[in-house]
C-alpha cells in the first residue's frame, strides 16, 4: 500500500472517529433517557419502525463503525503481532463487509 | 551507592559497583569513576559533558536520560542506581548502542536542508515573529541524543517507524521558509512508517532533555499531510 493510501486511511479513521463521538453520545443519552422507566422490545419497535430520522442516524453510525474499526485493527495487528501484508488486508476487508452487513441488518430490523 | 551497570550485548547482565557519592555528582561522573577506577573495560560514550553533543544518553533506573546533565541526587533510589543502554537501539557493548539506524531515519525523513540560494545571494529575511520561525525555534535545538527514540513505544512496536527525532527534524524543515523540498519531505514522513503511526503518548515530549515537543511537530506534519491530500498534491 502506498503512502498516499496510508494517509487516506488515517484521515478516514480520524473523520469517522469525529462522527462516532457524536453518534455514541446521542445513542447513550437516548438509551439512558428511554429506559429510565423500563422499556420493552415492543415499545422500542413502536418508536423506530418507519422513523426515517432514526434510520438515517443509525445508518451513519454503522457506516462510521465500518470505516473506523478495521483501520484501527489494522494498526493493532501490525503493532502487537507484527502482521502486515495482503492476508491481513483481505481479512480486514472481510471484517469491513461483515460489520456493514450485520450493522445494516440490525438497523433495517428495527426500521422495517 | 551501589550502581548496577549493564555489561555485554543484548544477552548480557547487570554488574554491581560501589561508587562514592559527591556533591553535584552527575550520572556520567559515576560511570566515569567506574571506568577509570574500578573497571577500565567498561564501554560508554560521552564527549562534551555539558549537554550539547547528545552522546551520553543512557537508561537510568528505567528512564532514558542525558547523563551529563542528570544529577545523581535526582535519580538515586535507596542509594542504588541502575544504568542500561538506550532502548530501541542495538547494543554494541555495555552502555554503547549502535545509533546508525537512528540517524539513517533522519535521512529517510529528508532531514537535510535544501535551499534555493547560493553564497552569492543575499540572506533571506525571515521575520522573527512569523509562525514558521516560531515553530522552527521550538524544535531546532535537538542534540540528536536519541532519548526520545528510546522512550517511544511506537518505535518498539514498529521497527521501521521514523521516530520522534527524525520527524521533529522534518517538521522544522517543513516550517523553514527557505527550504524547497517540502512536498518531497511530506511524502517521506507520511504513512505507517511516518507521522501517522504516532499514538500521541507524548513519552518523547516528557523525556526530551531540551524541552522540545516532537509530539507537537508530528501533529503539525499530520496537518500538513492532510492538507496536501485534500489539495491532491501529495
């Protein structure tokens, strides 16, 4: 991977971190607020089903995680285990797809 | 006091010596006493003894320090002191490390000034209070002692990482209005082996005996590289 691509990954990770900082804060605050009097699955679904706002919010959240986590793991694998090269990058692309699929499945699961 | 000194190469061991205490005694004084009085086979490096040359850095009680300007009073614990060679550099013998890899990385980071003027031209005027000049002043006093390099955990994790000193040098040149190779230098310091691997632990800044903050310079390089990336000039 050339230096320019490495720099792009760094910028992508920092930018996604900024998005995540906002998303995690909103997510946690909403959870704390929503369950303060107890909450059932039916109540959650009644608020999220058909809500375009929550669909957009959690789609952004999932995409930010999808960008952020594999790039961070790339550095961890190299610095802790000395693992670099094509095999590692293939694994990370697989992880990216897995996060995207599982994340969007969860988002659509509470929207539809 | 008892001074335990590393002997041999990487697979060596500590050897204990009894060294008399003196007023205003430096760690280097203690090492010199051992070499001159107790064991002439001890290998160590020093030159100026006044904090200019950067050759006497060692690991003192687990912390990298310049030994000529470190008083024993400051570091001795229970009348004991432990001296080892700098971390992250191959040990040649005893307290002497091979610093060639450290300085090779300065070259890789394009640490050499490259101006456009000749000796026939007039001096280029740099305003003392310009932002570039201020940034250069903050980082230019590096003596190349490798204390920061030894303190850096990223160097330990990634042997190809350029390290705080080389990146700090690159930063002072990137901020130098007279230098003509900024883009080439940014390409040299970007990426996994360069500024983007810095974890901002700030061990280099904590340990630099000259009070330089390589962390700040590395952050500056990240900003410059990101701007070059946005302008599609990297």
